[in-house]
């Protein structure tokens, strides 16, 4: 931390404790910039320690196995996003991991598999029904032809008499 930043922090602490009557806007701005820089440094430390991932993951209600999967995945690919670009903020990556884990959980896979099975069964049933309808149509057509032939024979027999 720079000397000017330390001076600004000390001035703010003195004001907060009642040791001085006012703090200049410049001191406030310098202290705020220093605090932002420090908090961003923590946010952007890549790779983060596993303990930091566990703490942050718990704060956003991630399960321990999700946190471990997140850490192992990015540790194995060099903390790169999509295997190409260096990660800029591991906390936002962790939030995205949590959000997308719903799509990759076993429950959703099982539900998708079950849905595919249901769709396949319905398609098979529809094909069988269509085939039966076609067979019934062919039978009706054959019956109509047979009846037409019988009428023709009857007419021919009547015509001979």
C-alpha cells in the first residue's frame, strides 16, 4: 500500500474514532481507491487457494463436491476459460459453475434420458397406430374391390339370363 493511501486510511480512522473533526474528500477518495484495489486483488488472484474457494463457495450455497469439482476442473486446465483464455475472475467463474451445474447434474441427465425414452415410446406407438390404420384402409379397399367384383358378376349373370 502506498504512503498516501496509508495516510488517507489513518485520517479516516482518526475521524471515526473522534480524534479529528473532519476528513478531506481527497483522503476519502484515496482510501476508497485503495480499498477497491485491495478487494479486486483478492478477487483476481488466480489461481486462488482451495480454502478461498471453499469459503466463497459456502457463502453462495454451493455443495462441497461442487466446489471440489470446480477447483479440480480449473486446476487441471491451467485456470483457463473454455481451455483457451486465461480466467479473469474466479468468483464469477464459480457463480457460473453453480448456475450451470444444474444442467450437468445426474438428476437432470436422468430426467433427460427418461424424457427421451418417453418420446421414443410415443413415436413407436404412433408408428404402430399409423401402420394399423394403413392396414385397415387396405383391408377396406380390398373388401370394396371384392364387393365390386361380386356386383359385376351378379350383373353379368343377370345379363345372360
